[in-house]
C-alpha cells in the first residue's frame, strides 16, 4: 500500500461532513485514518491525513478553521475538561517611607494597597484571548470591582486553571479581590507550572522567562520595568495599553511551557470529564496510547500506558497480581 500525497474529492467531502458533525467536540481523525487504512488508502498517520486535508482546503480556498495548532494531541483528543491559562498583573503598594533599607512600614503609612491591575487568559486549544485591565480612572482609584467580575466570568468557565506561580501568587490576589467584592469562591483544579518545575527539574532559575529561554520556546515580552507599573498606577493610558499587551503575551509563554510540562502533570485526569469509556491519556485525553511494560509498587503490578501524543506515562488501575501471588508476597518490615 503506497502512501498517497493528495486526497480526492470524495475523501475531502467525507472528512468535511464528519468534521461538520463533530463540531469540534468529538475526535475523528484517528478513526478516519483507520477507516481509510482498511479501505487500502494509505496515509502516514492521522496527522498526515489532517495535513493533507488542510492542503486541500488551501487549494480550494476554504479557510482552515482549526482554532489552535499548537496542541498536537488535539488530533486524538476526547472532549473533556476546559483548561484555562491565566495570568494577572498587580499594582504595587504605595507607602510613606523614611528610608530604603530594612524598613518596617506600618499600616498607617500605606497610601494605597496592592490590587489586581489586569488579567489575561485563554482556553487551551482555543484561539480567543480574554483579558481586562483597569481604566485610567479605576487605576487611580484602585477600583477593581469591574475587572473582578470579568475575571470571575472567565475563571468560572474553567475546570482546570494553568498558571506560573498561580497557587502562591495569582489565585491569592484573585481570591482577595473576589472576597472584597462579595463574589463567591470558584472551584477548579490548579496546575501550577512553577510547582512542576520545582518538583521535577533543576533549572538555574524557575522564573518563566528563564525556563522558556532554556527550553527555547516562546517567551515573555520584555517591558520597561518599574516605570511601566508607575505609569499604570497614575492611570496613564499608554502604560495601561502596554501592560495589557505584556499580560497577554505572558499567556502564550505560559501555554507553551504548560504543553512542554504536560506529561509531568499529576493532579488531574482528563478522562474524568467525559462519559466515554475508551482508555484516554490522563493529561491530554488522547486515545492514542500504547502499552509499555509494567509499573510496580509494593502492593501490586500494573500495566503502564504511554501516550503517543504528549508522551505522558500512566498506568491502568487494575492490579495484575493474582490472589495467590498476593498471598505469597513478603513485605519489608
Ligand atoms: Zn497525552
């Protein structure tokens, strides 16, 4: 069976129809690839089929409408959790002080407290960017009531939230803002890329900018440093505009890092977010998995599964040890 390099009109129409029916919710490329393979029409793999379909779309002048190409696992992905990537910027505290070093600033010396200045977020595998920033008037008054609502709206749609240093910084500022404005708490699983970096790797610095530089992936936008924050605090519209661009750019950098770190995520399982009982990768929900030996604990033996898309290694839940084997096992004491 020789590999074909063009798809004909029949296949094109079939794919278009399946794609229309799936409405971006049901994965179909792998299934179609297998179906054509049975018919004796050879593609390299499911991704090859999708690439050829894209080529044909271009030839025919049809706008290719996949929202995101960065996530290769998307091709076999089952519908599941909505994963949001979010980052905030804050305005610094303003305070009276008599010196530069070792200062103890009393509460009565504070002129304005820290507050959320802006937020930006997007959903994984979707292209639309969501963001908000204080207006000039709101920045001067440090009035976060409006952006608190927009931020709450975005977060309320996320099952999982990814951010860098999100657990120690962003979510605490966000929660304080929600509490201040009498907004109810939200539920979602947090995936903190800083924690993944600390737990699994040794980077010279765990700052997003340093890790992304080391990995050679899309990085944060540079900025003017403190003068930009000072400009925002004074309500300067140019500074606010630049700040929002900077905040948005951070999202792309965080998203790229999250995709690189994905096989190391441990605290959520995408398979829980749909009712499909096919085996799915716990972190990317791809159905493209291969058995890869066994995983042993003192209590059992489990079949290991390797995701062929994100490379995550997981294991099945069924203990493969027989009753007799379990009885015969000794435990170190
Ligand atoms: Zn995966």
